[in-house]
């Protein structure tokens, strides 16, 4: 079971990274080492935005290329991976008070891969 979940998560990460590589960035990413592009998402109130952030499974904070800071509250990924295997992944990152919540979505298709990504994020107010 753990092996299947690990493979599914690995496939999803591959899909997200490939989607990011296929999507041109509209602006420079925030400065920093180890940031990755997660592709273009459609976010309520923001429209189509490119998301960048740190890599790793515990990284729950991203930036739009327009400069907004978003904290990930939940993530759901469903569809099929590159081998046609079903993918159904979800994770909740806990409650964060005082943030305006937005829903962001992305659809990805390539070969047998057909994924829908839905995330609920909290918009961090500027300092």
C-alpha cells in the first residue's frame, strides 16, 4: 500500500514538474535557491497565475509570479498518471487563521496522463 502511494505521489510530482517545464513563466521568480515552477493555475480573484515555491513534500507556501504569497491549506489531485494508472491524492495542511481563502485549479493532459489539481490557499497579506 505504501509503495503504491509513494509511486502515485512520485508520478504526480513528475506531472507537476513536467507541466511547469511546459509552461512559460510570465515574470521572474522570487529570488532564492531551490524554487520550482508549478505551472499556471486559475485562482479565484487572481485569474491565471504562475506559481513558484520551494520543493519538497512539506513545502506549503508558494508565490505567484505577480508577487502574491499563498499558503497551501489543502491539495487534491485526481486522474491518471503517465502509465494510465489512477491517481487520487489529497492532503490537508491545517488551519491558518486570518487569511483570505481562494480556490486554485489546474488541468494537465499529456499522453495517458490526465490530471485535475485543486488547491485551497490562503492569501497572505503584504507586510
